[in-house]
C-alpha cells in the first residue's frame, strides 16, 4: 500500500483527509489531541512543497442549525497556531469560492475546507458516499492522502469516494495504527492475552469471536463480565445484564473453559465481596483486588497484551481501582502493550499511564473493527 512518502508532492494539489472531529464547546476546542496527531502528515506535505488541501468531518449535521456549532473555523485557528503558519479557511464544501481558493494556492500553502458533513444536509451525500460528490472532491486535487483513522471503518465520500477517483495513499497516522494493531492481532508473540471490559457484551461479540481463537487468555471485566457470570450460574443482583447475550456467553464459556477468565470478586455500590455474595439490590461496578491479582498471573507471563474496555466504571473514583490496577500491572511487564477504544484510551491518559503502552489507538470504532478482524473500507480502497 502506498504511503505519502511514495509520492512526489512538489507543486501538487494534495488533498489530505484528516480527523479533526474534536470536542468543541461555545467555539472553544476542549481537546486538540486529534489536531496534534495529524501534524506529522501535514508538515511533511508542507515541507515537500505540496499545495495542501485539508478535509475533515466534525460532529453530525442533521439540520441547518447543526452547522453553526460544527464549523471547522475554530480548528483552522488552532491549526494555524500549531503550524505557526496561515491556514486559509473556506467556509464552503463546493463551488466557485472553494475552487478559486484552491487554484490560488502556492506550494506549501495550507487550506482547510468546511466540514465535509455539511453535504449531509442534502441527502447524506458525504456519509452515504454519493458518487458525484466523491468525483467532484477528487477533481479538486492531484493526489489523495487518507490519514483519518477514526473514520476508516466507514465508506464516506471524503475517503472511499475520493480515493476511488484519484491516486491515493495513507498518511503517517494510519500507517502507525496499522503497523501496531495488525501484527498484534494477526501475528502476536505468545502468550497473547486480551483484556476485555466496557459496558455491554453485545458491543464486543465480534471482538470475542475473532480473538478467542488467537489469544491464549481473555480476561473479562467491566459491565460485560456480569452477563458472563450470569451465564455461568452466578447471581449478579442488579448489575448490568445483557439478556440477549446470555446464550452467546454460555456457548463461549463451554467452548473455551480455560481461556476465558472471569472476575472472582467485585466492588459493588455497597461493598467489596466475592462474586457469590452479591445480593439482589446490589450493582457490581468494578472488579475487586483479588481479581486484579488473578489477572496479574496471566499478564505477568504474557508477551502480547491487547486491552479494550475499562474493567470498571472508572469515571467514578470509587470504581476506578480495577482499571488502575491493570495499568499498574502492565507498567511492570515486558510485552507488546496495545490499547484500543475511546474510553479505554481516556482512562489510561487520565490515570497517567499513556507512556507505558507500545501503542494507544486513536480510533474507537475503527480499532474495534480491526480487532474484529474486519477490513476497513477507507484503507481497503487505497490497497
Ligand atoms: P471503549 O470506549 O474503550 O471501547 P466501552 O465504551 O465499551 O469502552 O465501555 C466503557 C464504559 O463501560 C465506561 O463508561 C464505563 O463506565 C462502563 N463500565 C465499565 N464497567 C462497568 C460496570 N461494571 N457497570 C456499568 N458500566 C461499566
Ligand atoms: Mg466507548
């Protein structure tokens, strides 16, 4: 697969699809991580004398009123500060003004087009990958570089659409994600242990099905552990239960008895106890310290670890002990350590453990689909 490095960018109009889908409140960017993550590719294009045309989506556009709070204007200002360079913002997604602004670009200039999803107002043209729109956007450039990993699992006009009509490659961010995630999933050094948590089993069925045959151990925590516990015959009180997934859990437990490791103790809203001591009114919200110790035995011998899903309701300090405990264990082992999932990544950052990981994926849905063994359309089209 071609990367940005395989192209001669000199004097070329290079469309770069980035992920600038940052949280914005009252016009102020609350977290600019995604802008920072995209700088490497943008700077490379600038330094190689490209005429840089940036495209991104931001939020969802369902009605006219959504436009005002989802304009990319604040992003252009922040990007300009980070690059220490003028970023020309065009508040259009098509038409003469945009085309003229692109034609007047000089090598190393940077232009940011308005939110690609403004096109969704008129029949979901962006999100539905309207073929005319993809063709039109492709006509604005000479080369297309996709570096938006966070949307690579979706076929939109701004990724699949453009790439189907123009010479294309991937940027440094997508390259880094693939180089870290793919070998860990497909060719891991063993023992390979997966830590799964999060709220619902149903969100992670695809991941379990794909990884159960590749991993040596799957350690299960979080809300989803309770559906597994229920399936194994334990009473779970008022803990989160995914009724529809009980049969799936039963089947998994039957076929993979020694591979799936469930919690032995919990922190509930009332007390800390063995899982067999949860009463009717009680809700399990974190794994207990004995489970952390149990998980440690598996993690200590592992050579590859993939973690998706916090093992407790970490947003509340009272139920963050399990997730912090896992972080602490991982700090002390020598292994490839990969984390994926939006909440998992923010828990790791919040607790100050981001430096101890080999890789923390920036894409929630996209990384989940890679763990499910799916191909990502935004990347497949470039291959
Ligand atoms: P990710 O975004 O990393 O893929 P998920 O979205 O699947 O993770 O799950 C994260 C959510 O799961 C968090 O909001 C957390 O509070 C919740 N969660 C974890 N453990 C429990 C639990 N025991 N009961 C209810 N919710 C839980
Ligand atoms: Mg999440």
